[in-house]
């Protein structure tokens, strides 16, 4: 499935950092991040909360706009090598300049410059979605939303929330989402990964998002599954991430197949691929093995993703045209 053209909507930029890249940065800066890796040099953690800690330790090596320029190039090169033609990446002003609007502009400029470079050399299109971090609390989220609102435009096109889903309630963050919406940003929220179906209802009702990051636990509530299908809410599903973190014990137990069969608009992404020892190619291979999905199904999923992408219509038409050329 490596060359199959893919659209990815849920990728955390720092979470996609190749381990060798992070090790290289740590070496250059004389930083000790030995607890981050296992004996094979892969990211290592015990559970989701430990994962957040390891993630923050790895991310601590990314300190300048130039670091993010290099990171973006490394990540997009890897995505393009797995057939990704369009990617939406979650960006964190919390990590990029400590939520200071001026510093954030510099980081964003560097990321965007690298994205332009990658588009020229690899043909991959990237758009940015700012995410606030839920366990940092609503006050910091407001500062993050301000960074997003001040830089909203044709490239920085969305706003969302990530982090520990069990911290606080979606409505605590409504102010930030209102600010982002008024700035013209499209909205998504992580929900229904660690929280149950109600967390998805809350994100939809209290934050007014049009997409849900993960959202897979709606599978526990047949009425909600039906409602999502009817309302055409798009789920950014990351099966490999869910299995790696133990949300589901194995691929067979993952509800993406059932959700697709029930008419829910599902899409496929990798979340934080090297942390979960996955790639877009691996995701497609596993889905094809587990659910017997053929190229036609993957083409449908990619068309759903392209139509749900937070980009302008010209870019969307371009992506859809490239998907259309896929043989099936
Ligand atoms: Zn995520």
C-alpha cells in the first residue's frame, strides 16, 4: 500500500519526529533524554500518561524555529515516502514559543517555509491546525487560541484540542473555540479515545467542532453511531495508535470496520507514528488484512478525508484530482 495516494488529517508534528532526529538534536544540545528510548532506540513508554511524559521529554529538544524547520522537513519527507499527498498537522504554540504570539509567528514561518520546500521536492501538501493542550488548562488554551486567531489564514486553517482527555470538560474550553471560530478557523477536538461516547457528544455540543479526533468509543452507543452517520461528522481514526495505547487489545477488536459499515465518515491517520511504531503504509496493510478492505474502500476513505480537509477549495480540488487518478 506504500504508493497508494493517502490523505492524513491527524498527525501531531512533534509526535511524528523520527527518533534518530530527536537523538541528533539532543546530542547537538548536550541534553540527556536517555529515558525516552528503549534499547533499540525506539520511543518507550508504559501507558498513555507515561506516553505524555516521554512525548514532552522528546519535545524538549525542539527549542528554536530552526529546529522546527528541520523537524517539518524530516516529517514530511517520511509522510511523502508513505504515499501521503495531503497532511494536516497539529501544531502547538505551547511548545513553539511558549504561547507568545510574536515567537509563535517565527515558528510558524519556519514550519511553513519547510512545508513549501517539501511540497516542491516531494509533492506533499501540508496545512496547519493549532491545538491547545487540555491538561494545561483553559487559561493557557486561551493564549494558544489567540496565537491561532492571530495567524489564521490559507495555511493555518484549523484549531483543536489534544492532550489528556480526562482533564476538565470540553465546555471549559468553549471560549477558546469561539475565538478560533470567529477568526475563521475550522474546528476539531480529541474525544472518544479515553472518554466514552458522552465525551464526543460534549465536544460536538459544547465546542461546535465539525470533526472528532479519534471518536472511536462512540461504538459503545449505537444511537450516537447513527447520529454521527446522519450528521456526517468526520472521525479522524488512528487505529494503530489505539491498539498501541491499549484502547483496544488488537486490530480485530477495533471498531473502525463497524463504524464504516454503519455509514460513519471515518478516515485513517497515524497520530504519532514513531511512538506507536506505525506508518500510513502499516495502517493500510493492517486494515486490509483485518477487515479485508480493498483499494476501493481506501479510495472512499481518502475521498472522505479530502472532503473534510481544512483547506481552500482549489487545494481540495487538486487533492481530489490526484486521488481520482488512483487505479482501482
Ligand atoms: Zn492525536
